[in-house]
């Protein structure tokens, strides 16, 4: 395997096994990262489990379905950094691990400059389109206002990647996860408070925006004081660094685009073809089933900065060990969680929705199967992304997402919601096969 050179230093010393109880800075960081991600996923699960009952308490299922359709559109603004922040974060971590702090800071400021520029341009373009396009779905003033506010929230969330990059490169990945997820909770709480007090979609969006503004300003101030090696200005930004990370950044864009096609795109497709009532059922089942993926993310995402460090310093043995141990742990954990969801699925759906959404064993089982297939290749994905060796997988991921959406559109009429789930399952099988091949190439030495 052709890992980066350290000027003849060779591979670093062999660390203890990943899951060993022997004390090491690596194991402490991984355990701390897992703990932070557990808290983060618990926060995500809390928000998902509490959101639906709260919305259904104040709104009808039809009104909630309309909110899902409206909120799905601004989610596309998560693409505003074009993958630049994720790739910059990897490179910042690799350079910091080698002690090249000045170069890491230049990459950070380059990513910050481009994020500011693109976010401002996207927001201006969105306001112009929302308020001037003569679309039937945008005739309501409240809908236009809600879309505008949610777009601002989505663009502010783009800066979350920069906060994560700073914490990660400085060696405080776990602290960054805690801070970012606390911000997500504050944003969600702002929306739910507005729902209870005012009840309109505009009010919910405004509550989220005010909370997100407070979170963003607080994180900038904290990271400025805590990590002074990364400076929140753009004087060090330069075209040389931008060109160096542009290609992997553009290819990284395929992952969030594919996710949006798979989640928001599928939401719009199902809502348009089946109506808001069946969309609420589909979304609820998928949310519960993907608890599998979210639980796995508590572990695999904790490996990300350590994989970047091992790759950046040329430690081939440690890189391989983390991948093998991580894959085994993820597979066993996913299968165990899958069994629990199958056993307790009916109770979860009935109690979570207050009996307002019926339980269909066939559709719920298909939802769990799709989520399990997704879990089985997530560690492979993280390895390729953490080392910036994701270019070819990214292209196939985007193509597969498009094909799955097209297949779902064709299968919805004859098979209903089961057709959409079958299309998603076929996509996960495809990604399992191709990611295995790319990882084998990376680790073949």
C-alpha cells in the first residue's frame, strides 16, 4: 500500500489492538469518540422520537406531511461546501499529525473563505427564486417565508463542518461531537418551542433559525479561544490549497447528493405518488429502522480521525487493524440491534405514534432489512472517506442513488411502498459489493 512518506521515518510503532484494554492515547481517543457519538446519536434518536408525537399533537397528519415536503427542499443546501470541508478536515488532521500546523491553518482558512462565498451566493439566489418563480406550490406567502427561513438555517448548518474540522485536527474529536450535538439540540428545541407557542410552519422555522444563530456565534467564539492555531479569518486562503483539494472535494459532493436523493428525494417521490398520509407512514418506519445505521455511526465515525492520522503518518499496520476490528464489531452490533428491532417493532410504532400510524409487519421488516444492508458497508465507506480515497466510490454512489430513485418511481405503482423499499435495498447491495473492492485495493500491499 502506497502510504504517505515521513521523510524516511517509515511506519510508526505498532499500537495496541484497537479493542485492547491496554492504555494508549489511541484507545482513549477512540473510546472518547464512541462515547461522544453515543450521546450524539441519543440526541438524534430523542429528537426523532419526540418530534413526530409533538407534531401530531399540534397538527394533523396532512399538515405534518406538508411540513415534511417543505422541509425536504432546503436540505439540499447542505451541499453548499461541495465536499470541501470534509476533504479539508481530513487533510488538516493528517498535516496536524505530522506537525505541519501552518499548512493545516492555510487549508482551514481556504475552506472558510469558500464556505462564506458559496453560502452567501446560495442564499441570495434562493430568496430570488422563492419569491419570484410562479410555481403553484409556492403561491402561499407562508410557504415562501418558511422556505426562505429554513434555507438560512440549512446554510448556517454548513459551518458545522468547519467546527468539526477544527476540533478533529486539534485532537479533540470527542469534544467537537459534544459541542455540535448540543447545538443540534438547541436548534430543535427552538423549533419545538415555537410549535407549542405559535403552531405555524413559519413560527417553527423562525424558532430554529434564532437558535441556530446563537449556536453558530457561540461555537465561533469558543473555538477562537480554545484552538488559537486555527484562525477564523481568510487572510491565509490561497488558490494553491484550493486546487490541491478541489478534485476530492467535488467527488465528495456525490455522497451528500446521493443521500439527498435517497432521503429527501424519496420523501418527495413517495409524497407525490402516495399522498401525505402514506408518506408519514413510510417516513416513520424508515426513521425507526435507520436507528441501526445511527447506532453504528457512533462507532464508525469515531474511527474516522484515527484512520486519517494513521494514513497521514504512514502507519499501515494500525490502519489495517482498525479497519478489520471495526468491521467485525460493526457487523456483530448491527445484527444484534436488528433482532431487537424485529422483536419490539410493533410496540415501538404503536407507542411512539400513539396508535395514529398503523403497524405493517411486511413493510417494517423490509425497512429493517434495508437499514441492515446499509450498516454492512459503512466501515468501508468511512475508511475510504477518511483517507480521501473515495473518488471512484463517490461516482458509483451518485449513479446508484439516481438509479434507485428511478427504480422506486417505476415500482411504486405496482408494489406501493414496498417497491420503494426494494429499490433502496438493491442500492445498498450494490454499494456493499463495490466498496469491498475499493477497500481491498487500498489495503493490498
